[in-house]
């Protein structure tokens, strides 16, 4: 799923505008870190601190999604779909 598709998916969730804004903020930050790290991998010039930044970004986003799910704001299917997307992207960088 692309960034635009994920943003569109978030925009269609039945949650408040403030939460949609926060989720889009986390999504954009996560995708920015992902593509920044992917470019550095291609160049072969990445550092552990950059990988750690990406890991922190994933943990923050995942924790936020989990909190929304636990609060009953984000339903199981939506949580599962969004978490699966960011997990897949995270693991793809960990495998390199």
C-alpha cells in the first residue's frame, strides 16, 4: 500500500478529525523515515542510529494504533490492516 492509499484509508475511518490528523502525521513520518532509510541502503551509507530512528518511529506508530484499538476507537479490522502494513515495511528494512 502506498502512502496515498494509506492516507485515503485513514481519511475514510469513522473517527474524529483530530485522530485522523494524528494518524496522518504518524503515517507521513513513518513513510519519510522508511524512504530515507531505503535510499541510504541503496547508497550503502546508513548508520545504526538511522535504523534506530526508524525503529522508534515504528514503535511509536504501532503503540498509537494499539492505544486507539484498546480504547475502542479503532476497530479490530482497521487496526489489523494498518498494523500489518507498517509491520511489513518495518520487517523489510530489518531484513536488509
